[in-house]
């Protein structure tokens, strides 16, 4: 049965670029949601968003604070450039709105701290955009790892490589290459990969070291302050090490490109990012059966957004990415970034955020 308009959650989407437009489509598909407002600084994006949600006749504005003043807005999606996430999420929570905050929840430790405090103080729902947490195949595979299929975890090898820089004249070119606005590739993109590693370990790292820089895209685009590569080592509480590399010059046809997460443990290893296959340890000359920890799952479209509205409805669902998860993911990326920029071992305690 279709829900009446009064039963639907009035939702505002702040930031309607590529990611925001995708999230908006997810909101439109939810039977219990209504697009009450859309907000963006760029007129073309705003017009496109308003057209997409035309059946709900949303309020249209370039001023995000006006969105928070509206009584018909119950929930807010924050999908702006990362340096604005924390300020907007905090303001929305303080205005009594449910908040879906795109990753990362902040690009600095003080920003993350502010969101943590606001989310814990608020009685409203907060979901971070760590959408890997809503993927059924990963949920099953990680569940089996937590159940002991690997035994103690010794090491993680992970990477996020690409064959080229983001387009310099693309839709994100006016902010992405400024590290103060995006956090760079590690904080803006690899926060997903690092969160997956934290999920497996069921905790966050205690310290990190590493190096980063620019090898291919030196001062390109002019004024660039983000790295085009980085190599880090993180240490978890049990002593397990996680090595992570990032670059944007991995040739397209060269093997082992793009993303990978290998988990190595007492009983074998798991290729977690794609196959979720478990490879048992064997003696030399022995053959062991490769075991799929989880079969491929056809997740419902916009599963993470559906989870957000299920939580608002109070149907007993577990939050796939609450403030602790979102903050830990962002802080892990920030920890790696600080280690690279300071060129020293940086501890989690130095970030100064209590989860």
C-alpha cells in the first residue's frame, strides 16, 4: 500500500553533484520518503535535482541553513565537498534532523570530534555514508571472519589504485585538489577501504607511519596540495599490521590494479574485496579447497539509504554505519594522512577524539 504524503519523511539533500544526485535518486525510490528540499550552490545542479524530484515539489535554495529552518524537513543528506560535512552535519543534528552524512564525516580530527559530540548528544538517527557496510556479501564474509574462520588475524594488505588522476576540469576539479577541502585521495576515497579493514579487525588501528608525495602530477593542476601516491603501515591492538598503498598511475592493463583487501590469519587468507574466497594454509605439495565465505548477493538498490529510513521508522534495524563507525573510518584515514605529512609515527591518541 502506498503511504500518504503525511506519513513520509520530509528529506532535504544538501549538495546535488555526482554523489548527491545518486543519493537523491535513492531517496526518491523510498516509499516512506518525500523530497522536501534540495540545495546546491551551482544553478545547473540545482535545476537538475529539482526536476528529478518534481513530483514532490521541493523547496529549492542555494542557502543550506534555510533548509534546516524548515519544519517540513525531518532528515538531511549532506553530500557536499568533504570539508563542509562536519559543519553541516552538526548544524542539522542541533536543528533536530536525522542525518545521513556522506563520507568522510570530517577531514580533520577536530571536525570529526564535533560530529561525534553532536551525534551522541542528539536523539536522532545518524548514518555515515560508509556503504560497504550495507553490502550483503561483505556482511556474511566479515561475520564468518569474526566467527573464527581465519583464527587470529596477522596482517592485512590493501590498496586503492587508479590509472589516472581525477579529471582536472571535471565537476570536482574546483575543490578536490585542495587538501583542506577534500583531504586528498586517502581521506576522500580510501576511507571506504580503510573502514573495511577496521570492520574485519572489529576495532581501529593504534598508530601509523608512512610516506606520500607527488611523482606523476607535480603541481598539476597548479596549486595542487594533495598527494598522487602514498604508502602506509597501520598497527592494530593485537599487533596485526595493515599495509596500504594508494596511487593514480597504475597502468590500466597491468595486473592487480584498482582495489584489493587481503586478510592473512592463523588458518589461511581471504580475498575480501571481490571474491570473499578463503584460502586455507596447506603443507607443501598439498591441495586445499578454496572456500567461498559468501556468495554474491544482489543487494537492493540503495541499500544504505533504505537502512537510514528503516532506522528512522524505528523498525529495530541495526545501524550499518553509526557515528562510531563513521568517525573511526575518517580518523583512520586522517591518521594515515598525518603520518605521511609529518613523516613520523603518529598515534591514535594524538588525534584526541573519544569514540
